[in-house]
C-alpha cells in the first residue's frame, strides 16, 4: 500500500535483494536506514497506531518511493532479528 505503483514496488523489492539497504535500525516507533541508489539516501519511517509515515531524502515527489519500499521489505523479511 505504500508503493505508488507496481513498478516502484518491484524496484524496491529488487533494491532489497541487491543488498542496497546499507544501514538499518529500529528505535522506539521508528525505522532509520540508508539505501544505496544513485546516491546514499536517508530514510526515516515512523509508525504510529499502525499508520506509516515514510520520509526519504531522494527527489521522488510521491509518498512511497522504492527506497522506502526496500527498507519496509527489509524489516518484514528480518522481523525476527529486530525483536
């Protein structure tokens, strides 16, 4: 639901599989990460009452970019490590 299109969803999952999520930390109700794209982008995802508020330093003008998707996919796949 975060991805603005199927293309962004697929690119975000591809970024995850390519190992582009370089830093990943969960603290309180937030996820902090860095994702390698054309540049190294900073991602902060705040979670409040099951709502997700993503922020990415990339120039994408939409709500859910491929960098945010890659971080959320990383969190989903590695949820047992985050606990």
